[in-house]
């Protein structure tokens, strides 16, 4: 049942809209839209700060470990420490990947992970998928992925926390 208060509010709103439509058209500042734009701008700036901070941490990690990294399209970097002698891994290849996963501070996340995936389908993370498309079967590589190309703002819902820079040690890649 509609309350009298709701009907009164509706009538007053309708009257206000009718009267305002008869006046000159002067620009009206939409305060709510301004708030939304300000929030968006603040979120963008916060993300830039996070990305810059992660980039600085990653650069220090790479330098300390003496890796000769190559960039990936997603913003991650990798160092292939054992060059595989198999065929180049292609999109749509079904592969079994064995890896270890740790946080940037060295704390283990997954000590022995085996995933079956289709390359190019982003079945795990963008960074791992981009890496696989650069390697040959039999390659071994370190992959360092900023949070935005790993598990992002939410993590993996299990062991990877929000906004975690991830280090993969890919130790085996086989074609199915």
C-alpha cells in the first residue's frame, strides 16, 4: 500500500519539476555526478600510486637477484633460466604447467602447483598466460607479475592476498 508521505513527496517533486521546466535554462551543477567523478579520479590516482610502488619493489627484487628479465605485454617480466628444446608454445595449445608460487617477500604461497590449461584463454593469470606464449616446451622460467596482471585487487580467494606481487617459478611445461 502506498503511504500518504510517498504520495506527498511524489506530488511535490512533480510540481517542482513542472515549475522548473518553465524557467530559463540555466546550467545546473549535478553535485552527485561531481562526487562520482571525484571518486573515480581518486581511485585512478590510488591505482597509479600502487602500480608505481609495485614497480619500484619489482625493480629492486630483480636487481637483487641479478635477473636479466624481459617484459611481457601485460606488464609482468620474466627470466628464462633454462631454454627449452621443444616447439614454441602456441595459443590454443593444451598444456600442463608445474610451478611454485611465492610473494615478493619470498613467503611461499603454493609450493607445488600443477595446472592444465589452454594457452591464450587466461585460465590462470594474465601474466602466466603471456609467459607461456614466449617459451618453448621444456623451458624453465621465473615470472614476476605485478598484482594487476596476477590476482588483482581481490586475490585468489584462498592463499593470495589482495594486491600481491607474485613470483612464479615455472619448472615444467608439457603439451597434452
